[in-house]
């Protein structure tokens, strides 16, 4: 099954209308996260995810975030293959979020 991707605006709308929590999972490196991140997101670098997978709820909705959307797409596919029910790639990553939703966010 292909990974579902949503734009930053679509993710915002999903979070607003969803009865269940939607967790943004930021898989960027620590230095990237320190430079800029979204509030109330879960940060697990991509390289640490395999060993921390059991800490996550397979029934919860996760939106996976990276810089441009490539790493997050890989992580979303990995999570889907490990039984996660609702995993979404944030198309364009935090760069797209900054450009289209929050121009005040730091960019790199």
C-alpha cells in the first residue's frame, strides 16, 4: 500500500477535525530539530527509530516530518511495513511548512 502524503495545510486541517490525536513525528537530526521545529511534535531521529519503534502506538495517527519530505517518506513506509495503521508523509517537509504556513519559521 503506498504511503499517503499530505501538504502542510492538509495536515493542519486533519489535526483540527480529527477526534483522535494526530502526532507529528520529526525524524530529522538533532541539529536540524534544534534549528527549527514545530511545537508539540515528537522528535525521534531517523537513525534511532528502529530501536524506539516499540515505544510508539501502532493504532495512533502519525504525520512524519523531515526537511523536504524524502526521509519522512522512507520512515512512513518503514512504519507501515511494521504494522502502523495510519502513517502520513508531510509532503515538502518543514521547508514547505515554512513557505506556505509559517513564513516566520527559520529555514536552512
